[in-house]
């Protein structure tokens, strides 16, 4: 009954889509936390751009910083996916599909 | 008197920091517009992560999409900077400094 | 006895390091082919740079093309690794280590 | 007569294409040196892939190292281009074209 919570690859019993793989809760919370920080940072760049004396290189640096934060969030999600879903694929029997799906998602970096 | 508005490299006369290079207004507005769209997209990823059935690969794809939007905003800013400030550097006599500053900012892609 | 050749995660019996995971042969050959093409391309950039009238933007474009070829080779290797070694990790019991190792290698993109 | 060698944006007098912008000699030599090192590194990866016990993650790391070397060479070329050709564009009167050309070349990173 509570096995779901110990198997990170399985959705919680009450999940709206029980048949599909769900993100490990820890990764989900950590990624959300990082994305909220990135959003706050993005707010401050938008505010910066409202001022007439914004300087291009300052804005570029801030955009890069947000991109770094998003990469960090992406790493959290990727690591969770590899551990919970890819590393267990041969047991489930969907290795080819899960690798194909991941390669496709990683392509457009 | 109104030369400032025709020279994109010069801040508007009433600018708080008249001695420094200011972002061309067009680039500033276009970058802001793109960053606001990216922020909305980021909000929707944060909302997605609040649901227990979020799926890693969907989240990865959305994060990549926001990174693409940020790259687009960065391109707008870079192009404005090159046209307004780098292309005019030898006239101002600060080529070495402005190139060094830009290379440093581009480094951490 | 010949199971090794059907299991892409296992080195060939006569391999110098039988205890360690070996790259699937197909990925190995395809990656080598792509890297040889990249090397030929790199040769032509070096030759281009020997001429006094080389133009910066042409060189930049050629360097980007080689980087694209290397990314393609990297994708072949990554896909082979995910299918042969990561997707089978929970069966071997080394999921944490193999994911950690991969995340570390992907970091410096 | 020897002005060509002091103006990095101008090709040497005997250049086959005197009307066009030439890469500063220093950048040309430094980029060539780095690309030769990258080529040697690439050779060693090809050799590595000829062995049956090549390990995916080792190959991935080596490919990333070569990509880093190519990025370094690209930075040398970009810096030379910005200093010699972009920073002088408003004087020549081709700012729009030279920025457009560079943005296009940088796009496919």
C-alpha cells in the first residue's frame, strides 16, 4: 500500500496518472526551489531593463546567471530521472524507448 | 541637444549616469518583452512541479524551452551592444576595454 | 560462453579488463567514424589558418562545424552508454555510482 | 608600405584578396596552435576507440576536453575579430553588415 513512496519511479497511489512514471519527490521539490530563485532573478532583470541607463553587458551577465540557475535545475531533474527511471529501465523492459525519449529531450541544449 | 536620442551609444540626457554607455532603447524593449515571456513560462514550470505526477522529461523539455527564450533575449542584447557600442569603439578609443569586457561576459555560456 | 557478445554491457571475453563495462561495439565504431571526419575537418581549418588572408568569421564557422560533429559523436557515445550501462544499472546494483559518474562527465559541456 | 602590418584589419599587401578583412596574424597563429593540440587529442580518442575495452564515460570526457579546446580556439578568433574588425566598423561604415554576419556565425553554438 505504501510501497509507492519507497519506489521513486512509481507515482503516488492517488496520482491522476497512475500508469506513468513520476518524478521523485525530492528532485521535484529541489527543482521547484531552484526555478523560483531563477524567476526572482528574472524579475530583477526585467526591472533593470525598465531603466534607461541599463547597460548591455550587465544585462548579458544577468541573463547568463539565470541560464546557469536553469541548468542547475535541469541537472537536478536529469539526475532524478536517471536514477529513478533510466537505471531501472531494463527491469521494466522499456530501455530503448526511455533512452530515445531522453536523447530527444537533451538534443536542444 | 537631442543628439542623444539619435546616437544609440549615448544615454538620454536625463539619465542618472550620463557618462556611461546605455543600451539602445529598441534592444531594451525587445529584450524585456522576451524575458517577460520566459518568466511566464517559468511560472508554468513551477506550477507543473507542484503536481505529484510531473514527469521528468516534460520538465526537462520545458526548462530547455525557457533556456532557448533566454538565449534569444541574450542575442537581442548582444546584437544591440555590438552595433551601438563595439562597432563604435575605435572612434571612442576604448576598443581593448570593451572587447575584454564582452569576452569576459560571454565566457560563462 | 558467447553470451558476452550478446550483452552490450559486458566486455568481450578476451578483453584486457574483463571486470569493467565496455562500450557497445556499434557505438564505438560509429563514434570513431564521426571523430575521424571531425579530424579531417580540423586539418582543413589548420590549413586555412596558414594563409594570410584567412577571415575570422570563416574560421569561426568552421570551428562551430567541428564542434557540431563532436557533439554528434558524443551523442552516439551517450546513447550507447545509457542503453548498455545506465538502463541496466538497477540489475547490477550500481545505479547511484553510474549516475553520479555520468552527471560528473556531463557537467562540463 | 608597411602600414599593413600595423593595421590588423588590413591584409598584407601581397595577399590574394587585398580588399577583404584579414585575421590578425597573432590570433591566426594562436588559434592554429590550439587547433593542432585539439587535433592531437582527437587522434588519441580515435586510437582509444579502436580498443574493445574503451569505456563510454572516458570517451565522453575526452570529447568534452576537445570541445573545450575548440571553444578556446574560437575565443581567440572571436576576440581578434572584435578588436580588429568589429571595433573599427563604424569608421569603415559597415557596422550593420559586420554585426549581422557575426551574429549569424555565433548562432549555431
